[in-house]
C-alpha cells in the first residue's frame, strides 16, 4: 500500500485567499438610546440581514421609480396584529395593491365589526358550531352578491365595510383599500372558507366576483416590471395565483423580467419558494426567501422602508 507523505502537502498564504466572512460585515454592538436607523445599520451584512437590507432597498427604489409594490398575504398576518402596519404602508403609497385569501377577508371583517376574531376551532368543531357566526356569513355573502358588474370580492367587501358604521372599520385592510383607492383583491376556492357553509352563500355570485379579482390581479402583475411582489404567509393559494398571473401576462406580451419577489414566512414552503421566489424570476429578476415570525419581520421591514423613503 502506497504511503501518504504529509511533508509534501502544498499550502498557500491565507492573505491571498478569498474568504466569505469579513469583520467589516459584522454586527455592531448595541447602543442605548440609538435610533431605529442606527439599529438597522448595526445588523451584520451577512445572509438574512443582508437580504433584508436588499429587499428594503428594492422596495424603496421601486417606489422612487413609480413601480408597484404588491403585497399578497394569508390570514395569519392579520391574526398576529399587523393591520395597522399594513394600513400605514397603504396610506403612504408604499404598498400599491393588496391581495388576500378568503380567510384574510373574514378575519378583516370580524375585526372591523366587533374588534376581535379567530374562534377556538378545536372547541367549536365538536358541536358543529365552527364557522357559523351569523354576521360574518350574512354581511360578506350579501356584499359579494351585490357586487357591481365587473367588481371583485375585495372591492365589494371593502366598500361595504367602509360605508358601514362598524366601530373598528379603521382597522380594516379592505376598508383602507376603498378609502385610499388602493386595489384590494380577494381570491377564494369554494369550500375553503366558513362563509361558504352559510345559507346566504351564492356560488355563482362568488365565482363571478372571484374571476373579476383574478383578472384585476393579472392587470396589476402586468405592470410589475421594475417592482416588487411580496408573499406574506400564504402557503398555497396566492403563490399559485401569482404564477398563473405571471404566465398569463407574459403570454399577452407584457415585459416581465426585471422585478423582485419576496416570500416572508416563519416556515419556508415548497410552493411559495417555487412559484414566487424561483420560477418567475429566472430571466433577470431576483427572488428572496426571508424566514421569521410575521409579527417581527414585517414591522422590521416596514420601518426600514419608511426610514429610507
């Protein structure tokens, strides 16, 4: 057997080697009384912290260039108390459109109507009472059934809440869309939302309004060149809809190459990473996957954007 001779090993000087980690990129120690900008600048310029900076910069640049920043989100983001942050971004015209799933619309309505939401499903499922809140079903189903020609679920529900006397409507994303003239679309799959179990549910009306919102969403995506699309906590529905909208817009000849996509969630799932982060951005775009709790990461990103704008 041939023997290895360690004495013949070739080495090199570390001074000429490329290294991935440099002390110039390290975090800075915290300082009492520092501003948010000081804190944000103190984060290490490494991995997720660097990506968060890049996403904030992409949002700021998009708005300075007059390009859209679209937010698509699941219901959990509402349930962890982010409506005030998102409404502020809508009012400041940082977020130029908002897209929800059906559960997001339901929680948003309940907050506007009574100031609380999110029932105990484990408890109510045993008696068959889960999802059977009368006002949630009747108000939303009636608003959808009364949608004007060409109007989507988001616009119909938003106008209903904004025109109401609900005591907490200032906390509603849907109402904020109507008030600020920020397009809000709602995307549903029939049978997935509690209001579909109610006797007031009209499948035909819901289907028509949902189609209108899908077409409205595609129109928004058609202008995404140079902009940013953020998927916040939707694991299936909105990533699928975004991918279909991208291909439809490209099929119609819209230039969609240079834009940024972001998936923000506390667990990274297959569909958002494939259909939002990777596939749509293969030809000139940039996709980011940022992991963390919504109630921490979105306010952090929002504060960074507001500071820079």
